């Protein structure tokens, strides 16, 4: 009986030479697989108040990465990536394209990016194994080096090295958000829909917002590993004054900072806290600074208060 049980366990969690891989090696293999593999995944994203089902398809066409993301609930909405151009197609809206190395909104960009940069904010630790979508997965914990961000954990398919699940946990180890594969199919050739997508004439890439009247806002303090990735102007709903927008990321956590003239038109209700997001509002003279992100509110407060005009 003992031999039978051992055999069943071996089928569930097959023994690989990769068992001795370090946590960083697992992550490196995953990053490479996300670029090189051809596959189709059905995914669900669990947030505080809703579930979002997605389908993501990835392949290589004419030596270029091509991907399709389809949102299965609500109005029809897709995103198509051909090389470094991502095109968004929404119901009753003109399609538009932007330059981007990944389709945002599924897995954090850092999982397919530079792990050396990610190490500035996190330690990589081997965890246990679990069966996800019928496949054995190796958990890797990404433990925050400080109190300015949250811990995360990712399960990596032991066969393909593709991600199977990604969790974000708050300081009390409560789940803030989870992205989980419910079906993974590895393909031997690119899906036909990706071949057709690579042939399409997609809209030209949108020009970045003009910054002729932009202010030179700088941060005197940022958590280790966080960098500014976007600066532009927004005109948010309900606000007629121009709003300065600054996006920060450490590869896993994203923070948005808005700077606007304080007055009769406060920041709109669309910025209310939900799905584990924190938000702080700081008034600096006649200006209002709003910082939003899936990080502790204390971190946002320090970032907002460190903003200066140079």
C-alpha cells in the first residue's frame, strides 16, 4: 500500500532535476517561458467585490510575440499585442494603440522582466507545492524587504514554468487580490487568431501627452526599487483644471499620484478605495495631492508628502 501511495504522489508532483533550483532560478525560468512559450490560458481574477474571467493567448508569429487578452464579462473588450504595440478594442469605442512590452492587467510586468530590479524591494524564497488547474505548481514567495509594500507569492507550473497563480497579501496576511489559471493549454504552434492578428493593420500608436505646460514635480523620498514610469496630464471627470499624473512602480506594486489645484471641485468619487487599494489626500498650499496604490497607506502618505516642485 505504501508503494502505491508513493507512486500516486509521484504522478501528482513529478520529480524533476529542477527540484534543486533556487527561488530566483524558478523566477528566471518563468520570465523566459512567458516570452517563449505558445499557450492558451483561462484565468480568473478574484478581488474584494467581484470575479473577472479572462482568456489569454500567447504565441510567436514571424519571430514576434503576439498575444490576445479577452474579457469575458461585461461589454466586449479585447487587447491585442503585436511585438511592442498593444491595441485596445472596446465596445462602441474607437480602437487605439500604445507602445508597451506587455498587456497590462494580468500578471505583473516584473514576472516577465528584470528580476535584478525586483530584488531591490523583495526577497525570493522557495515555498511549498500545490495542484492548480490540474497541474503541479511550485510556490515562490516574494517577501517585501520593508514595510512600504506587501508580500506576494506566485505558483509556477513545474512542466512549462508558466505562472499558475499570483496572490497579493496585506500586512495581516489577508488576500487582497488573486490571479489564478483554471486551464492551461500549451500549443505547438501559434493559434490561428494570433496569426490573423499579426496580419492586421492596427491603429497608429497614440502620441504621448504634450508636456509643454507640465510642472517639474520631483519626489524627495521613494521606497527602494520604485521608479517613475509615466508623467502626463489628465482631465479627470468633474475637474476642469489640468491634473498632473505620475505613475510609479517597483515591478509588482503600482502607485498613481495626481496633483491638482485644490478648490471647489474635489477629486471625483471614482477614486474611492476598493479592491485592497489605499488612498491618501495631502494638501500642499493651493494644491491637492492624491496618491493611490495597492501598498500600505503609510507609504502613500510619505510619498505624497515628499513631492516638491523644482
